[in-house]
C-alpha cells in the first residue's frame, strides 16, 4: 500500500487526517513522524507536523506460538485437543504423570526446550509475501462457505478496485441476515475474514480485501455522496460551516473525497473515535 503524507498543526491532528484519507481506523494503519512543530517564543508553536501513513500490511500470528502449544499439549500425555490450551494443561494433567515411569515426561520436557531454537527462529524470519489475489481467493472461499452454512441463495464474486484493493461481493435475494442493522453484521464478517486469512497463510500482503453484500456498501456510498453534495451546497451558499453526525473512518473518507471534488468548500475532522465527525467549511 502506498504511503500518504499529511500535515497538521499537531502530530495527532496530522494522524487523524491521514486516517480519514485512508479510510481506516488507527489499529489498521502505521505511521512515520517526519517533522514535529517546534516551540517558539513564549511557548507558541511554530511550523506544522508532518507524518507519513499507510494501511498496515496484514500479517498472521507467528506459527511458533501455535507449535509451542501443540508440543506442550503432547508433552503432558493428554492427547486431546483440549489439552493444547495454554496455561490449563499443567494443572489438569498432573494426576496422570505417576502412571509413567517418571523418566519419559522428563525426556519430553528436555526435548521441548532443546529442539525448537533454530527451527523456530527460521519460522519467524522466513515470512513469504502473499499477493493480494491469494488473499482475495481465501476470502471468496470463506464467503462461499458462509452462504452455504446459512442455506442462502447467493453468488460470490471478486472484483479488483485498484492495485491495492479488491472487493468480494455476495449477490442474491434475502441476504439481509449477512448485513444486519446498520451494516453491523457485515462489519463483523469483514473482521472474521481477516482472521481466516491469518489462519490460512503466513506472510504479508500490501493491500486490503473489503466485502459487500447485496450492494449494501455501494448503496450506502452513493447515498452518502448525494447527502454530502447537498450539505456542501448549503455551506457554499450560506457561508456557514456545518458538522455532520459522527461516522466511521470509511464513511468519513467518502465525505472527504466527495467534497474534495467540489469548488468553494473543504473539510476538516474533529473529535475522537468513536465520535469523530467531518465538518464541511466554506473555502
């Protein structure tokens, strides 16, 4: 994902503006502080803050952690999947230990400490880049399975939006259960899809895969664009700024992009998440 460079009166203001431009939340972005404002005479701040930001590449949890849990589970002699859960096996399996000759558990614990060092270090460092197409394929399969699990009639297809973004869409009838009130279920499915990617592949991918069901996001985007254009016209005619209701980073990006294409108006953001909102001002 390409970096964007943003300036602001403070570092935090520049970061917030970058998040609005990228259309993501803080946890999904990474920053580089290029310049900070300096303190001048009488404590007055001089200059502007300048930061670089981009959407953080997705990366899975290291396999080392999962391997350690499996080894700990097998070393305690339980053999069941439940014994692989961290912190609990030692207490649960202790009464079983006397059934062995007392040496076998010690050999297992020793092997667990001695063997993993070189191999595990290799696993952590040897990450393989995964292209966006592979992530898109994984999400497409996940949504196919989800549609089948809910016994819905829907067609899943992937569309390339740009070099850094692809969209997986579900089209069909009676798909409201996958959208939910105000799109909350769709947002939850989006988060689940990221977890599925992390479990399926190791490595990172520059870019993101977004979801849409029955054209909900597209309709939402078009309605928000029309609403923004109407408010912008009011601001331009009256010369009085107007603050919109708090909204998520993706919706704020739509507002910013819409206003940027119009003459005589501009936008700023104010407030903190989850109450952050866009203010349309005359320019």
